């Protein structure tokens, strides 16, 4: 991490983070081991921008638990949600959605569901919209309450496939409809071509830079392939290992590999980075 001081200069810090398998432990979704770093982030008034496959209502619950109100990116870059008083969002880029200013990058959920329903005739796939709350809870390990929140979608559909060979045909059909398939920690995700964590990160960085009238030093933390586009857009990318200790096979310049999975590795990496940037905190 010796190069962090060199790229810091007088830039203001902002942190982007995946949730499942990164800030949240894969097995039980706990963030307890990251509490020291979370408290440090809050003391230093560093924006913590969740960039996740989770839904708006899932993120709202986590933000409430952690006591933050920063903007957040949901459903693999499908939308960026800002409080109404955030300001500095061009009118032509934002819509009002569920009481937020929302920059929508993804495809409406109704379109995604129509595609899934049609393709079920040809492929062995089941999306969250086809599952009961109990099924989602069983597949994810979430409580019934939190599984219900995972069904309240705006832009994307997590799904499972019965036969992996179906993926080739499904991916071709998705491309023909202006959609694509990404792989997360537990599920495949059907998303619009506009859905992109990296594009969402660029927008948030630009808005903060203009609001602060200052250059941004951005950190990104993630663990899976659908986090790579986010990590490509930050100055300090951090890759969290999976529970088995293995990392996604990717190369990024100046990539930092956290030594531990989940919230423990997240906590360690954030502290090491902040020690370099804001020593003595």
C-alpha cells in the first residue's frame, strides 16, 4: 500500500463497497467484524456508497442499521439513489422514485420479467419473481422478512438455471433483447445493457467532485466478478477473497488483496488504507 500516499495528494476520500461477501459475511450477512472501520469512516465523514446487487429496500434496511444516509447504487448498477437534498444532479439525469432522486441506468423490472416468463418456455430457469418468499429465504439464508425485501425489485432479476448448458442459448436470447447476464456470488442476474456498476460509480464520483469542488480519491471493495467494473473505476481497488480463501481471477493495476474474507477482510483493508490517507484517526 506504499503507493497510496503518492496518489492521495489533497484529494477527498470516498468509499464504494459491495455488500454480500464483502462488507457482509457470505454465510450470515453479518457486518459486525467491520464495525471499527465503519465507525472510523463515520468519524471522518467519509461517504460510504454501497454498490450492490441488492434492492433499494434491502439497502435502506442496512443503511438504517449502520446509521448512514449516503447515496447508494442498487441492482448491479441499475439505479443510483440520492436523498432529495443532495443537490447538484442535472434535471435531465434524475427522476423521482420512492422519495429519492434516482439516476436510472437499468431496464424497468416489468421488461425483465417479461423476458424471463417467455424464456421459461425454452430454458430451465427460475427468477425471484417465480419464487415464494420461503424459497428465496432457503436459497439465500435470509430471514423471511429480508427475503421479502429481495423480491421488491426495480431493475434486475436474480435467477437460477437448472442446466448450465442452457446459459449459452439464454445469453444469446438476452443479447437479442438488449439484455445481458452477469454472475454474482449466489445467482445469475438478468440486467439491461445500461446496468453497470462502473458507470454508476463514475456518475457518483463526478457529482461529488462537482459538489465538493475537489478531486476525488476513491476506494472500491468487492469480491465477485460483477464487482470488477466498479473496481476498474476507482483509484484504490480492493479485492476481498471468498470464504475458501480464493480470489476472483482478475488483474487490475494497483490491486490490493484483502487478507481475510467478508467483513473481517473489509475492516482490515479500510483501516490500512485510512492509516495511509488520514493517519492518527
